[in-house]
C-alpha cells in the first residue's frame, strides 16, 4: 500500500485533473489529510490488523460504533447539495458520529433508474468519493474512513464500465479461468474509482425457472455454481485466503445465504420449503466452497424464510453453520431492507427496532442499504435489550474489513486508471465471454450461414424479431461506452456480401425496456398482428430467416416489491411471439431461432419446428458481434446449458440431479426435458474414448482421477466440455441419480485428440447420513463421463473403509 504522503499527492493530482470537469470546479491544492489522533496506534500500518482494530474500538463511543454498521443509500440527498455533490456540512449535521458505508457512489439519488436519473460520470463519481472520504478522515472525531460498495454482478453497474454476459450466460461457458479473468477486470474498474467492496457473486442454486432472478445465478448444480463462485471471488479479491486487499482488487460479498433459488411458487422472497438435508446437499455446498477456499470478506443473508425462520434471524444458519462449521471470519451483511422486512413482511417482530435487535443477536453485522434496522441499536443497548458485546462484535468485524481493505492507509481513487475503464481490453474480454457463452441447442445443417463472396447473386437474409435490434444486458446492468445489437453485428460482419432486411415482428413490452420500471405492459395484440403481417411480407423476399425472440429486462427480473414484480406462472414466450414464429415458419423457409433471455423458456413448438436454435442469454455489450460471428461460422458455439429446460411449467421442479423415486411419469405428457443440463451442440463432432480411473479402489478421504480421450472428428475447430457425474450405487439414505463432480472445457482442432484428466475430489464421495453427519460409506460409486448429463458412459470405483 502507498503511504499517506503519497496518497495526499495522488489526491491533489486527482483534484487538479477533475477541476475543469466537475460542475463546481475545485482548485488544485495540497490536500494532505490532517488525521485526528494521528499518533494513535490504529493509524500505525506496522501493527497487525487485529491490534489496530482493538485500539480503535476501545476509543469509540457507543454511537460511533453503531454509525459504523449502518449504510446510506436512500438518504443520499440528506448529505448532498442541490448539485448532487457530497456536502460536508450536511453530512456532519445528519451523521455526527461518522458514516460506516455509502452504497453505490456511481448513482446520484439512491434507488432510481439511471435512465431517469443519470449515473455520475467517472470524474464526478471519483470527486464524490474524494469529498466524502476527506470529510470522514479529517472532520470526524476519529477519522474513520468510509467503505463504499457497488454492484458488479456481470460487470461494474456504473457509467462507462464493461458489461459482460449475465451470470447464467457466464455459467454456460463452463470456464472458471475465464470467470476469474472477467472478475479481475471488473475489480480493477471498480477499485480505480475508490470503491473497495462489491455485492457479488450470487451463488444461489437455482431450481425454479419461474423465479425471475434465475438470470443472476450460475444455474442449478451445486458443483458448477461452487466452482464459478470460487473463480469469481478469486478474480475479485485475488487467489488465496489472505484477506488483506491487494492492489487493483476489491472485497466480495457472497449472496444470498440461502435457499433463495427455490422459493415457494417460484416467487421472489417466498418461503423456501427446504429440509436440512436438501440445504446441506444442494444449497450449502457453493457457499461452503467459497468460504473455505477464498478470501471472501462478506456474506449476505437471504430474504426468504426456512422452516418459519427468516434468514436474517437464523442464528443456526449464520452462526452455527457459517461461522462455526465453515470458520467464516468476515462480516454478515443484510440484503437490502431485509432487516426491516422481518417486521413489515415476515411479521415476527413488532417494529424496525426489534427487527434490528433480533438481526444483530442472530449474527447480522451490517445493515444495508440504509440504517432503518440498526439506527436505534444505541438506544437498545442503553435500555438493556442488546449487549455492548454484541455491538462490539459486529463493529469489530466491519472495522476489520476496513483495515484489510487498506482504507486507513490509502483509500483514494486513481483517476487516470479509471478513465481507461471499458477500454480495448475490456471490450475484447466482453466479446470473448459472449462468444464462449453461446449454446447451440439445435441445428439441422442450416448453420453456419454462408455468404456470397462475389457476383450479383447475394443472399437475402431476414433479421426479424423484438430482440434483433436491441442490446439487452440483463438485470443489475452497467452502462458501457458502446454496445452492439444483433442486427448491427450482422450488418457489420456481412457488409456487402448479403442483403439484410429487418422487421420488428412484435413488441414484447410497451415503452422503454427499463429493468427499474414498476409497470409492465405487454405489447398490443392487434398492433402486433399487424407487425407480424409486415414481417411475413418482408420475409418472403429472403432465403433464410433469423428470428430473435425471448424476454425483455421487464418480463423476467427481480421482483423486489409487490408493485415491482418479475416472476411468472408460465415459462412460455410472452405476447405474440409464438404467433410470429408460426407465421414465419409457414413460409417454408429455414428459420433460425436466436433466444435472447434470462431464463430457459418452455417453447416446444419453436424447439420442434426451428431449423436451428441458438441460446444467447443476455450476452453483454458485445452480444451482437458474438452472435453474428456464431451464425456465420467465424465462431463455433461451445457453451453448455447450466440449467434444465422444461417442456412446460407442469414439470417443475425439473432438475437433472433428482432422486431415484422421482420422474415416474405423467398421463398425456413426458418427464424428459426439452434440453437437459449440460447440453450443447457444435458445428463439429466429437468422439469420446473409453474412460479409465487412476484407481479402481480408494479409501475414505481419497479422490480419484478420471482419464478420457476426446477427438474432434469434424472439419472445424471447436470446444467440448467433458463432464463427469457420480452416483452412489447403494447408500443408507437416498442419493441423486447423478451429481456433477468435475468438468473441463477443451479446444480441439479438426482431427486432434486430447487426453483429459479430471480430478474427482474426496468431497464428492461424501454424504450426509441419517444422523446428519458427513461421512463416506463403503461401496461402489459409478462415475459417468460424457458431453452432457444425458449422454454418458461409465466406470466403477469402489470405496473401502
């Protein structure tokens, strides 16, 4: 870390550079921070973090301690002037005991759409952080700096930041190294603006696609979610378990602890009717892997209740499991307004004060995004309802984060570095991520499309659909400097080698597609049928139809309030999109369906009748370029589905790792999904050899390595994902028919063969017995290897005790 004098110099340069760009210019000056109690041990960087924390804690009043564990977001206007700049005088009057945390300095007024209240520019955002930090470190009694946090689910959610594919698309890459690289770049963009904490990643295991937040997850499998979660945190914080923040990295927040991904009726915040066994087998593993393998600093509790106990009051969950079993030593933060929800939604306490007391006693350390739950804790201590030890413990954990982040030594932004945000490196990585996230679900030979290299007989291609000429980014989106729609990507790639014609076809939702809007109104059916007729006439002139359909950022999203819904009872395409497909298909021309969405839709007619289907999810700022390259063969899709695609909502829940007694059958319908977990095609073909194992017999606590050869038997380079599943043949409690235990994505040239070794860790052979003890039982285990969860060959391993 840089010393305080160098920090002062950097700050002065920042202010000088910012002066001509802010709406109230700041003159360049020497702004060395005059720290209060400058000789106190907590300012001494040579001491351990624990020593510095204890020294500071001993000097703090009760009110100062409580001030540290609350946050500001809704009340930003109370500490800002009319120009939205940080106002030290207002801050001192409103928060005389200091400010622990400020949410999202990139936005101006708290919860609001950036399309209505524009986000701050890079320069203004940095100026805001500098002004607030300078006030905190110079004008408060102890000079405790502020911790700022931002959203970075699939890119920094700020102006001029790189936008990557939504999480479900990133999961489709099956490439942890890429996820690590992406999050490392995100960390650099965030840290340069003086922000040290992000609210990501989400490691909820998503087992109900009706739930609008499924797009924010890495899918339905605990092993895949865990590996992607570990890679995300390693990218954000750096590899290893040292919690002292490194240059260019940020602290991460693990979300949401837990059971959040299978709510009752598929509705956000709904009760999670989940047994302890299911929690331990399906929902806990990703959290445990991240906590035990990374330097994760914060864990966010979930909105839902489990067995009648909301997570923010669940001491067993937050203390017994998270802290005692997994040895988590960071801070537990609340989800936004979730402490207050215990009073107004769950109704287990009479008011916000009681909610804050219960949350603190249950293991929650910090109230986000506003202090309504914790702001009365000082009064609660004085009244004897909360112990000072509980306040000290929460404050100690949060101060430890601040010292580990280096805030007391060098909290300042880096203006020059911040201005490079979303530059060439970010754009290239966003394109790479988009390309690797694409999943080819069907192809009867129509793809890749060919182009005329010369002559006058250029093909005509109809690009039709509501998602053709818009770059949908998905929830918690940032604002990249530029984004590419599929139509733009196609026209750019094709140039003069084909005639591209375009029609909207239908309008999915009226108005701007703003994720923040409360109201969602579907397009007018009569007007859409007129649009369909126009699209059909246009398509008659084409040889091939590219149909872009799916969702908007309004039709599948986080339903965070009764007036802001995002979950659905149906998985089908909304509005008149099926009518559009049927009308185009009736022309007898090849129809390539390109899905742009955040959830796996149920679309049996489209799946059966399309000539090809490409699942693209919300593929980030470079989606148009990536999709065009895939359609015309410059990129060979190699992604795999991280979720099961149900035929209809009546099949739910429909995940691949079901128990042996499930899926017996239905009258008049099938139990098989449209597309299974792990499925994805390619423009080339692959052949798998016979699998072998490093040992046919192993002992308890041992793992095994699976070896298999994979050959590209086609004439185009491509990627295959080798997947290994495990089944305990006979067990004392029921076990899933298969569970993912390892995977590796490999790239092969035409005719090339690679031998792939996949280590199956000892933990994969463990289970929770009838006494809820984690054990290894002796017996046979089947290891199943292949390109999806359905196309597998097996080898047996015996475990002996």
